[in-house]
């Protein structure tokens, strides 16, 4: 998990520096129609459109488009396998028994586009990346190019046996937020559906006998998955939970194995 937290610190620091720059540097131009277009760093680098008020600034109560590079909503947490509604794996799936404290998830939104209706509500679609790392307990190796999810039992002991998936995800978010308090912070409530496309899966093993080994395949992970996300936050920090409605694997000995995750969100806006 060390590199996950290092990534979190780097990205959240970068996102924070970007947001801080909004108080000192925003490029604004006035069109003939009396509207303004400017880069709104608080919502990523993109175009914000709204009518000017008497002070010469964009009226936050009016609707405007937002979009561009965002580098926000960095989710870091734990992943759980749900077997037909239970946290306990069925006998057919016990080969996937995992170390709960070391089974993790990381996701990050890098682009977004949407519309803010007023200062309290916006809708946007985003794009980013999602990793799930399952730390297996058993000394097994997942079979490559297998028509169903299958494995070989090994005679050696692995100090690390990580089974991972990498998806490109596209969430559609509905965001509600309160007015700013005296500290300039708000409460957030964000929810919405999400779809994702598998790009890669990997097995990484470490043992005394073989050293470090890596194997790439799709390992029967769902090529397309869909689910939902819920976030609650204050300022730039929040908590999240995600649940995917279709099976985690395209073909397993026992159907109904799903993936959920929960943890912290950094860079919430």
C-alpha cells in the first residue's frame, strides 16, 4: 500500500496547488454578447460560461458549462468480494480467499464535462482509471488463456500473490453541495451510475524460489462492468462507496461474485 499513499499525496498536492491558483490567476475574456469565458481551475482546466453581473464577475447563481482536465476525486480504499450477498466466499470460490487489509482499490478522474445549474447543483460525466488489487492467501497461480477462471496449486510459498484488474471508468455524477461556511468550505453529496471497460489484468508473485514474477492476461474479468457510486464530503475530503451490479468475472465456477469498495476521497469538488 505504500505506493498508493505516495500517489495520493502527490496527486492531492498537485490538485491543491491548482485550486489555490484560482484566487490569483484566471484567464477571462468578454464576448460581444456580454458573456464571459474563463478557465475555471476549481473544476479542472476548462471553459466556464455565465453572464456577468454588475461587479464584472460571473454570477454563480446562473448556469454554466464546466469541463477539461480535472485530476480530482482520488479514491483510495479497500475492496471486498461479495458472494451472492455474503462477505463469506462459497466453497467453489474459496480459492479466491484474500487478505482483507491488503486488498485495495485506487481510482482517479482525469477529465470531466458537465453543467452547473447553480451554486448548489451540477451534473457531469467524467473519465478516469480504476485499479483493484486482490491479495490472495493461497499459494495458487491463475491460469492464463483459460475459458473459465481457473488456477494451479503451487508447491512453493508466496510472500506476495497479487491478483489485479485495471479499468477505464466513466461515471455520471449528480452533485449537491451546501453554501460555503465561514471557512470557505462546503458539504458535498455526490451520487450516480458508472460504467467501466477492462484494459488489463495482472498476477504479481514474490517467492524465494522464483523471485518476482508478473503475468498479464484478462483472467476472465468482466470486459464491461456497471455499478454506482456514493460520496459524502466536506471541503476537499470525503468518503465513498462503490458497488458493481454485474459479476466480477465473466466466467467462474460459482456465479454471483461481485465487487464493492469503500474508503477516502481526496480532491473532492
